[in-house]
C-alpha cells in the first residue's frame, strides 16, 4: 500500500522502517534533511516539502502524521489538509486529546477529507516488537488502511475502537494505567532497597518475570535497567509527564469516576521536579509553631 509519512523522529523513523520491511511504498517528509536521507536509505521516497510529498502520491492519498503533540500536530494537520483533495485520508498517530480529534474530523469532513486517529503504543521497541494500535474514525475508512495497521502491529495488535477520537481516548486511559503500574513498581522496589537484607533488585525483577502475578513488559524493562545500574546512581529522580495522565484525570472528574491510584502517581511526578517543596517547609513550620518541634535550617 502507498502511504505518505510526516515526522521522522524516533517513533516515526522506526515506523517507516517497519512499513518498508512490509513492502509498503512510503513517501517521507521531515523538517530535517538528514532524517529524510535516512528514510531514503530505508527504501522510502524522500520529499523536500509537504507539496512535494503530496505530488508523489496517487489519489486517494493517505498521510500519516507523527509529530510532537499539541501545536506541532495541529499546525501540521492544517498544512497537510490544505493540500489534500476530497477523498484523501489524514491519519494522526501521535498523542492527541480526543476532543481535538472530534473537532478536526468535523472540519475536515466539510472539505470531503477523512480523519483517522491512532493511539500508538510501543515506544522505541516498536520496530522490533510491533506497535499496539488503537484506531478511531469511520469504520469503512479504517478498513481500507488495514494493511498498514497489520504491518505496524504484532499479531492481534491493532483494533478498531469506534468513531472519531475513540482511538486516542483508549490510548489516554492506557497511559493513565501505565502511570499507576510504574508507580507501584517504583514504590515496591524502593522499599526493598531500604530493607536489611541487601537484596539484589535486578535479580528479583528477573525472578518475578517467571510465573509471578506481577510480571509484565514494564517489569522486564525494570530488570534490564537494574542490571545495567543496580542502584540507579546514574539517574536523577526527575520524572516528566506527557499529558495523557492529566487528561485521564480530567475525564474521570467529568464522569465522576474515582481514580486515586492514577492521581497519586501523577502528583508524585510533579513532586519529583521540585528541588524543595514549599508545602513540606510549611509542614515543618506548623509543627514547630504548635508543638515546638525541632526544624532543620537551610545551610
């Protein structure tokens, strides 16, 4: 199948490589000429601009956009859409808020364009293992793209979720669950690191991969990280969030669904970015005020 591909970062380039391995014809574009050359070395046809990319594809065209979420995705969708013709398909495979999908789909429909949202999970391992794809949009249009999804995903690794926004909605909740799982592992391993038994954490993580009810791919990655750096001395405990956890909590508030574990995991990430917490200094000040408890002064 023929596909235009915009965005050749870590995820995008690996996806192009997997598509070429599946013998799909890919026309690739990125702001970086070096990345375009790299895509060409994989067998893709390079395009020096969006106009050139569109001109190299036969209608009806399908264009996959894989750029950073937010402003970059919005501007790229608008730029690509302005060059397309009625019947063409625009695919957003990034981390987009599902409300934006619904809005975009309605606008593009008025121009005769189809919009498909694809929640994509797999990270840098996707090239080797495949990507889990959660797909939203018009079911008939999604079916026409099935060869692309089948190549990118492992066996049984993609599915149609529902109308516009459903793919990114499911991916949003997926990432919220991911936050909670990561936090659970992190707290458990910290407790073991403080035990009196001098435990080998990497060995334990590996052990739990064999028959334990807490085994998972995240645990497998944990075992590899601990094998490389048993005390994680090369890392700083500064943890970013990419937005989906926040969106999941907002959706839970809107639907009055309790998500205490996810909320705690997200707030722990916020705390990790503070060199010193004002709230914790306030706690120390209050304990001193009401009970005369000792406090530690800054040096």
